[in-house]
C-alpha cells in the first residue's frame, strides 16, 4: 500500500470518543487497535518501504476499514524519519535552542521560511536529506554558523573563479591565427620573431 503522508497531514484530528462511525459501512464499529503495518511512502523524490511493528490505528470491526487519522500519520512519519536517519522534530528544536536562536532566526540563516522550521519542529513536515545535512552542519560546526548568515552572507561565498577564464579569449585568437599556417611556415615565422627580438635587444644595448 502506498501512503501519502503529506496529503494526510491536512486531515483534522478526531478527538471524540470511540466508537466512531465508519464512513465505509456506516456502522458505529470503529475502535482503536494495535497491528503491524507495512507501507510504501515517498520522501525527497524516492519511494521507501516502511514497516511499523505496532501501529495504533482506528479500525472498523464490522468491515475492517482502517481510519488514517493524524495520529496514525505521525507514527508513519516517525518510522520514516528513523528509516532514512534524519533529525527528529525534538532534535531540531533542541539544536536550535542550544544556540539560543528563535525559529525565525534559524530560518533566516538557513534561507528558508520561518513556517518551514516551525513545521519541522512540530512534526508536520519532514526535511529533505540536503536540508537535514545543512541542519547538522549548522548545529555542529561553528565555522559554518560564522558564514551562513542569511541576507548578510557574503554573496561570493563558495564561488570559485575559473583561472583560465581571462586567458581563454587570447588562446582562442592564437589558435585561429596558427590554424592558417602550415608547420614550415610556423617555423619561419618563429625564426623571424627571434631575429626581430635580437635586433631590438642589440639596439637597446647600443
């Protein structure tokens, strides 16, 4: 079964007591159960097979329909985080607080929206692998925090100039010129330049 955790996050929480009315068979036979559950879910553009040994989920006793509430989604997302080994909401929040930063401050330094950091910390969104790596580096490496400063960051940070970029036009012109000469003509041209150079040196000496 494929499970879309992002879409399911929009479902409202059910706070009313059991039994619930089953939308499939219209009977008040929905009760919470604990069962093993396997699911395929997407994250960061990849499909993962996730197994939850003890999923707590509402199930209709009459027809067997499973009800995917927000609580169920949270359990599946927690299992996904563990499977792909990325920071949990609690770890992200602890890392931010250890640096004395507010959510909006961390968001500014990472170049994301403040709402994004809030969703990470509330467990409403799972960060990408690339962003998880950035979070880990930012929390652990002081040098990274020194240069990642949001809008105040050096725009040339990480930009490597091509050392041959200024020479490329000259080399191209040289190649176009020499392409018109045969090897013997090139040798004669080189000898002529040597004679001119020697003449100028002798003239300067006199």
